[in-house]
C-alpha cells in the first residue's frame, strides 16, 4: 500500500476512531506532456516555456510522450483517433448487468449523454428499456488518451455514462492492517453492538444530496480573504480554533456509546470523517449499487502506470 494521504478520525457520536486515508486505486493511464513544438521544452500551466520563461502561443503547444530520457514523440489529435478510429467515436454497449452486481468501489466520473442528429426516439427507447428491465448497460469508450469501461443507466430523463475503474486498478485492502472480520474475533460484545445499532437507528434519515456541500472549501476561502485583508499576514493565533488530535485508542467504548445514544436527539448528523477533504470521492449512481461490494479486488500489479507526466 502507498503512503497515507492524511490521518484523522471518524467521529461516531462521541466515539472517535483514529484512521488513516489511503488511495484505493492505482490508475494506469497514459499521460502526455505539454511541449513547445519549437524546441520541445516543457510548457507550464501558465503556458510558459520552462527553458526560456517566455509565453508560448497556443498554436505552438503540443502533446508529447517521452520515449527516452528527454526525447519525445509528438502525439496529435489525429494520432489519437488513428489508434482506434471506431472506439473514439462510439459508446459501444457490450453487456447488461444488475446494478447490485457492481461494487460502488468501481464507480468513477459521471457524464451525461444527450441525443443529437434526430436520435431522440432511439435514445428514449434505450432509456426506457433499461428502466423497465432494471439493468445497467456496460459499455466501452475512449476519452482523451485512454479507453474506459462505463456503466450506462437512466437517471430521470437523462442517460448517464459513469466511467468505471478497471479491476486491476483497485488496490487489495488486505495489504492494510485491519481488525479481523466478525464481532467475536474483533472483541466486540453483544452490548456494544446493540448500542452501536441504536446510535445508527437514531441518526437514520432520507438521503438529500442538496443538504451536503464542501464546508471546508468555504472555510478555507474565508481564511484566504481574511488573510488578504490583513496584507497577507497569518491569522492571529488567538483567532485559531484549537482542534484536539485524534485519540490513540478508545478508553471506555461502552460509556461513550451510552452517552452518544442518550444524546442522539440533540446530535443528529454527527457521524462524519474529520480531516481535510481529499479530492472528490467517486459515488455509486444508483441506490442498488450501495448493496454491492462482494468481490474483492486483486492486488495491483507492480507498476503498470505508463511513463509520463500530467498533460495539464
């Protein structure tokens, strides 16, 4: 397993569970560098030549793949299409599966599909057939420089194509130091499990996605604006909120569970992960997908990532 992204704790009522966050995927995408076609120097995010420091006109920015140390082959849009002409123009459905057969772990970025060129009727036919049969279409497509497998499913009136991780891209969680499965082997008593059940039941509510937003982003922006008003100076120490570090271990789990259950009416919505948010996590697109997760991914093979850097 790679290095932890951050360490923090899951807050469950009054119980703090120290955890570390690890990436579950190991993507093997082919990434291309941005280059100045005049001297093949790297181009930064601000469109500047990293050798000369000068601005590079958009017409002179190309993509290149490093075949040897410092040697690049320019890859054009025509090359990308030429590699597999049909794949770059189609969402090719290859199978239909039940939603619960796909673990939520596989879902990645969603895209909307909309009909064009008088394709309304055929589009509606596929949408309604998927809905009636309660199936998800599995399709292959190419986006930019790599091929994907995607789940195509109806969401109200739109068809969604949600990219999926490949099986070999998911890391094996068995590499982590995890407690044993089952309550007895993990040392959990029947009373502790009963109290945890009651705490969960007391916090059950309907899923309303509009109720959730990136509060950390808002707080960070507020801090940046306050810092800008003070001429770039750091926020005064007395204004900083003290955050206690996560406990190394739960001292009295039963006492904390009992107190959490007794306060569940006053503390609704307090089960959450506390730490800086990572990049947005992938979410399952359908309710049934939440029931999945039976298959365990294979251990990611060595280093299958193609050489290169992000194309920006």
